[in-house]
C-alpha cells in the first residue's frame, strides 16, 4: 500500500507525498489534506493518523521472505 497525499496551503496544492513524507512536513492541525483514494474529499490534517499510515505503508513493503521491497524513490541516485 502506497499512499499519495496532497496538501493545500496558501491556495496551492502540493504533492503527492507518501505517508512518511507527509508525516515529516510541518503541517498545522487545520491544514487541508486529501489522499488519492478519498476522491477529492479534503480533511484537516489533525483528522489523520499519519503514524498508523506510515506503519501500514512500511508493512506493505515486506515480502513473504522477510526482505523489504524498495520503491524506486528509495534507490540511490547516480
């Protein structure tokens, strides 16, 4: 499971952000946030449990053999 969050600030929309990335942003509780699966419905940042979403996102990357599936953005840059 990979989340794709978007944030509205100062009349602009930013994103997409993974759960880990959005958790690291200095969001105010009333910052409007949506996730791709929410079909354009926006909620205040304080209504999300980003910690739980980070755990789910990470857990979905663990393969049956215990190895971690690395996303393309995790690959080292040349």
